């Protein structure tokens, strides 16, 4: 089944503008052109674009996502899976660190909010940071 750009965009949940961008910047191969100049995509192009978009949703940088989608399209999906295993582990570790940092920030903000509500001034903010650095909290 051959589809035009609008159908490909609809089926993959993106826009025709995005498909043109990915094509123009070399993140997906150029589409075949019909006799009247319309872009034509086959199911393999749809699968490749779905993989690219899915990798982007996992925060894989676009150039790397395109590279992995190309590898899979070339029959090296096993290698892509191997690379994704290490990427996922690293991403999850980074997310856990960021989450800890956000929890710490929330705790500090809650303390400051309480101090300000109790009539404390901006000085408490200065002391809060100093006390935490000095390990007095």
C-alpha cells in the first residue's frame, strides 16, 4: 500500500510539516515521487518513521534516533536493541538523580514557604542555603 504524506502523517501521529522536515534534513530517506510529483510512502517508510518518533518520545536525540531507525531498517534491529538497553539504563539512572534533586528542591521550598508564612524575611532564604551547605539541617 502506497500512501501520500498526509496519510503517513495521520497514521504516525505527526504532521506533514514534520515529515517534510525529517526528510529535508536527512533523518528519513526521501520519498519516491509519483508522476504528478506527490510524495509516496510505503509501509516500510511508515515503520521507520514510527520507530524514529518512538525513540524521540524516549528522549533519544534526533540524530541518534534517525541513526537507530536506519540501522533497524537495514536489518540490524538486534544491534539497536542492544544499544537501547544501555541507553535506557543510563536514562533511568539520570531520571532518578533528577527526581532526587527535585524532591530536595521541593523540601527546601516547603521549608522556605513555611518560614515566609511565619513572618520570616528573605534572610531565612540566605540562612537556609548556608545551613544546608554546612550540614546543620
